[in-house]
């Protein structure tokens, strides 16, 4: 059995602004969390307002942002950034390499 090194959460959606205006715009968001420390290791966003949103999270990550802190944050509605604080379940787990006994077999 492999140990999880990190978990990855991601979302792709059409922001409310695009939905109401009929625009085809979409947003992609992703963050990676260390399984051992629960710290947010990385965060990506593609879409409108990405630079400002990511910059704000960069400050929080330098201060040691954890997944628990994201989960405890109330999202500003209706904004795209609220998606980051509502992604509760990982979409993937990134595993460490195989255990040593598997490599030597």
C-alpha cells in the first residue's frame, strides 16, 4: 500500500458573472495539500481575476496556510474565489513512491 504524500483538489466551473451574461468563460482552480502537515503547498487558477486572487493566497501560503484554515473560511458570495474555500474533498491523492520491498522484488 502506498502512503499519500499530498492531496489535490480541483474545480472547473462557469462563474456566475458569465452565466448571467451568457458568456462562455470558465475558471479552473487547483490546490495541493501536504498529507503529513496539512499545509497548502501550491495553488493554481486560470480565469478572470486570477492574478489578484492568487496574490492574496500567496501571502497566506507564506504564512503557513493549512487546509483546515481554508475549510474554516467563509467564502465571499457571489465570487469565484469562494470556490477555493468550498473544495472540501480531494479529487486525487499523490502518492510517495512504492515501498522499498516492492522495488527489490
